[in-house]
C-alpha cells in the first residue's frame, strides 16, 4: 500500500495564513518541508482522504488527475478537512469528460449533512458510515472508528482503518487519545497495523488525553496500548502528522524528537509504502 501525504498542517496552515510569530517566520525562511498545507492524503493514487480547500493545489503539485478519483473518505466536517463547495465543480460547465462519472463519498453524519447543504451538487453520492462496520470502498475494506475530536458526538468524526489484500493502515489524525471502546474493538478483532498515521497537532506541548488532538507523548502512549493488544509492533511504520504552528513544527526539529524511536515525520508530498510483514 502506498500512502501519499498531500497536506500535513492543521487548520491554519504552516506558516499560518495570518501569523507573524517566530515559528512561522522561520518556516518562511527555510521553506521546503516546512511549508505545510491543510491535511489531505491519498492511498495508492486512487482513494482520497479529506477534501480541504487546498485540494486543487494538491492535485496540481502532485500530478493528480481529479476526474479519475472514484472514492473519498472524509474524517469530519471541519472546513480544513471538508470544503464541500468543491463538489460544485464536478459537473458542466466546470468539468467535462470525467473518467469517474460519480464520486462516492464516505463519511459520518455531520459531514453528510454539510455536503447536503450545498446546492446543485451532481455526480456525487454520499454514503453515511456507521462506526465499527467494515465497508467495501473500491478495492479496500474501510472501518470507521469514533474520533475524540468534536464537542457534538452527532457530528461523528472518524478515524479510519483501511485494509487491502497486502496491507493495513490506521489513519488517525484529528483525534485525541483513543476511546477505550476503540482499543477494545481493535483487540477483539485481532487487528494488526502495518502503518499508523498519528495526529500530532500539539507536537511537544502539554496535551490532555481528553483534548481533540494529540502530542508526541499521547502518540507514544496510544502506540504502547496498541502494542499491548498486539495491533502494533517494531515492524509497524509509525508516522506523526497534522501539525499546528503553535507546536513549533520546524521539520528538522520534529525529526530530532522522534528519530531515536524510529518514527517518521510527514511532510507535504511525502510517499511511504508498506506491506504485511
């Protein structure tokens, strides 16, 4: 399975759109991997995760032909992960001769409601997922798990298990420390992940487990719990992702923080491949 990170920042971007703090100024000076757009990812060049306003830029810079994308997973309805006005571009006169006639969108109830508010959406089919129910999405089996992220549980923010014939990914950004029921489900199903992508919005700032994001310390403790139940091991590729400028996510600094543990740091355009080991 190939995972491509198209965008790796939190809502404000990195450097933040209207910020002049020391971290953002340093990112503008260093550029390269320190320029981070809003969060989005792509599996095997075909399964898209989230639809921020930066999607058009992501497609251009990564050579992605958007009309070929058949399936989209949405983690939650916050605007940096779901910019539903983009769906209005998916019909004439804005688009012609699309090779994927319909875009199938898989999401929780909150995201589905947000999409339904957009007028004149065509060639987009929305499928509302239920937590803990494995669902066939193209060539993948996708299982939505509740994320600890939004104040209203009815919004149904999700993290995702994405399984193919040769690999298993846990895509877990925009969540705080996992709910006990999530660990219980993973243990009951005897799941093992070849790759885990962790929300690391706060980097090394203090972060409570009940918060809607995580820091490196929370990541380490989530992984320790997953190792305890047999879902992660030293063979698992572990990547921190989704950074806020408040956490000082200068790329070389992030690498210094996690390199001793063998973890990786995402950056815009990063590709990683993994398989069952």
